[in-house]
């Protein structure tokens, strides 16, 4: 994880006006901030300590400086899933919802985010963008997806091979920026269906666990999965190694039966194992 993080150690990119942190791309930093903020929100709800409120605000600040619309949407939806999927008291749900709204207001009120929102107004339609009318990052994605869709059409059932979209198949010299399309291009319909079945099995089991009050952490696991699925719509989510490692590490840990109370283990008597 550290070897991936330290590739780009600068904190701020003056050319783009967006924070990279120590991540390879601002969208990777945004996903990491979204996952971190979701974890902090879970700790606020569970342990009710002010230091985790500070951590939550730091995570939201990290999102703000990346100016990533996808990162903001990722956290907003993950927070809603976390708050309403868990067995929290009503007052905690109300407080958490208020914090989420406050965070959204803070992010959207920044000058850089207002500029990002204004950029989207130049998008005419998907059809125009797919034909090459590119004015912003959304148009660019539509055009790129159109080209990759054509590549998928050349071998729709079994795909072009794992890793092909990162190495040998980049019409615009860039990755897909959509993990669902990447899956279809690389593994075809067959691989896509396999991935879908595995995902549905995992989600079904996680939903079942969330219905048990003693498995409160399962709500965090569910919100993390939803966060990745949302982020994957317009980003190269699986290539953001620090964010994915954090998510993968938290998902099973958060499913451990735990009600937020920790007791120090009793000292073992001498001579016992």
C-alpha cells in the first residue's frame, strides 16, 4: 500500500487546482476520503466520541479539496446507507443525517465545487458527446465509453482479456472510467454474469446480517460495498489501490459481532495457555 501511495508525494496540483494528496489521482484521493469519512461516521454513531466527529470533518475536508463529484456522491450515498441500514436509535439517525447535510453544504459551497458544477452545464446530450462534442469531463467520459462499447462489440461473450483496457486497448489513451464497462470489455457477458452473481450473493448475506441488531458493523460493510459500486460508475475504482485496500480491509472487520463496547481481556494465570 505504501509503495503505491508514495509514487506521487505532492499535496496540491497547481495546474488542476485539485488536491492529489499522496495518491496517484484526485479521484483516488476522493474515494479514500469517502471511505475514511464513512468509517468516521460509523465510529461517531457507535462510540459517540468527539474525536471521531473531528475525523469525520477531516474526511469531508479531504473530499472538498479533491473537487471530485464522484467522490462526493460516493460518500453521500454511503452515509445514507450506513445511517438507515443500521439499528441505530432515532436521535442518532437524526444527528448523523444532519452532519451529512452539513458536510454536503460545506463541500458544495466551495468555489472549486461551484466551478465543477457549472462545467456540467455545457453538456448537450449523451448523443452529442458520443459523436465527439467534448466540453467537460462528463462529455469526455461519454465519448470514451462509446469507443470502448464498440471494442466490447467485437467480442461480446468472452471479452478481450483481463487487463486489456489498461494496457493494449485505450482509444483515447486513457482507461475506461467505468468499472462495469471495463468488466464487459475484458470478460464479456459470461464474466459479467459471474461477477454479478458473486456480488448478489455477498449483498444478500450482508443484508441478512444487517437485520440483526448485534451485528451493527454489518451496516458499515454494506455501505462500503455500495460506495464502491457508486464510485465505479464513472471512475477507475479498482485501480485506486490505497482506497480499495482500506475498503477490503474494513468490509470483513466491520461484520464481526460488536456492539461498540470493548473490554480488556482478563490476565491469564501463570502457567496457563
